[in-house]
C-alpha cells in the first residue's frame, strides 16, 4: 500500500523538517542501548539523579570509573576542609597543611589507620564518625554497582550483517541468521520478527506501525550454535507484493528480537537487531558454515557466518489477483 499524501504533515519552523525527515534521523536510534546525545527529551520530571541507579548501570566503564573517582575525591576533600578549619584537629599534622588533612581523610574513610595521625577533640571525633559511616556506605554501594555491572546478563548473540530474500522454494522466504557466540546453551529461545514502517492513519497523519512477521519456527528448546529465522512471504505476509522502493518510502525496518535462559546463570538473556531495507539482499541465500571434517568432527566456520551466495532469481509476477495463489513475494523492483 502506497502512503497517501499528507497535507497536514507538521514542519518545524526553524529547521523545516517534516515528520518523515525526523523519523529518518531517529529510526537508527531505536535499538541502541544507551540512547543518543542528539535526541533531547523535554517535559520529563526525572533527570539523571531521578534514576541514578539506571544511569550508573548503563554508562560506559570509562565514565563509571571517572564518576566514581570524582565522587571519592569530592567526599575526601569535603571532610579535609572540615579538619583544615579546626585548629590542631589532627595530631601529627601541622595546622595549615591541607594536603596532610586530605591524606588523613583518605585513611579515615577507608578505615586504614596507620597510627601516625589521629583526631583530637570531640568535634573532630564527631566528624570522623560521620566520615567512617560515609566510607562504609560508599564501599558497599561501589561494590554492589561493580558486581551488578559485571553480572548483568548478556546474550552474546551474533546477527548477520544482512537479511536475505531467497526464491529457491515455491514461496519466497526472508531469512536472518543468528549465532550463539558462547559454548554454553541458551534454553527455551524465542525469536520474534517485526516490520515497522510509517503509515498514514484514517486522517492522513503518519504513524509508526508494527506488523509481526510470522516465523516458520519461533521457539527452540535449545540454541547451541546457529539458526535461521525464516519468514514465508506468502499472501498472509505484510511484505507480500511490496517492492523495496515502496518500503524505503515508508521508512521501513525489520526488527528481530531473541530471548532465552542462560543455562549457567539461569538468567533471562535478550538480544535485538534492526535491518534497513537497503540491508536486505534479494535472490541470495546464506552460505553453509557447518561441515564435517575427515576425522569425524563437525567444524563450524564463523568466518562464513555473514557470507551469502546467489540463489535462484525471482520468478515473474503472476498476473492473477492477490486473493488467488500468487507468490511473487517481496520484490526488489528489478526486471525479471
């Protein structure tokens, strides 16, 4: 179905961008784990500190390290300033030596206590008590965050660089290859494939639509090495009769998701990928990556995981109407 012209498509007054142009910019960001800095969200009450745990869990290790280091230095400097303004608050530290006060704060917050410096007076001991409490809380939180970041389940599933439309069988098929990069199994794996595109609603406004692409086999008891997620492009498929040009005009993408249970950790793992229509190859099939060795063992060559080879060419479109048995499939617009 071709999109109808939309006379009411909003245009930004400064950049003169239509809805379609804006969608072109953000569609590549849909599946990115940590978002993009060029997408600004307004009107939300909670900022970074409103969901601090999620922010600390999703930031890069580089940013997490320097954020932790910065917080550690700020706390130590803050307590060192308190010791600095109190005359002769620490034995073994000359008054006015701020650097030694910082070192005393570091020893206090870590409960090291070498014995050469000690608090003097009730006020200083009170401050030290609060710093020790802050140090215990900081160590507990840092340990929990580091453990949570390390133990976060990851599927380690590899997706093929391209999707292929094969015409080798009577009914054309859309196939995406997946591989388990670990030696352990993924149990009860479920795969779902979806076609997303911009379509006009009853008022002619463009809205994002999601159509499920039914797979030949969407559930596997075990996912060990590799598998093909295959969708039949028959007369019940949302892709039936559409050309690549039509789908590109609709800003279409194919999204594939996979979830299962890791047999070692017993945690649910999740993986996802998206393909623009330009990354769909027509008339190709994936090369075989599994072969038998002379010694009787099976070799899995992951160097051929993304490799494709030419298959049968698309058949000429059947002139019969859509409601009859015609399998011209998802065409790429080439003459056959």
